[in-house]
């Protein structure tokens, strides 16, 4: 199981990648968006 700091680091990385100019291909953007959303849910559940 990964710790919260590692998950947060991945979430921040994905947020930056999604904002990058290189992420123009729509299917890649969708994949990263879904992964980012899943990480967000994990972080929310940790705080419930």
C-alpha cells in the first residue's frame, strides 16, 4: 500500500502533466484525467 505522500506526489505530477502543452492528444488526456480522478478518490477516502 502506498502512503499518502506518494499518492499526493503522483496527483500533483498528473495535474502538471495535464496542463502541459505536450498533452494535446485527446485519448492521452482522457487517460490521465481518469487516473487523476481515481487518485483524488483515494485521497478523499483516506480522510473519511
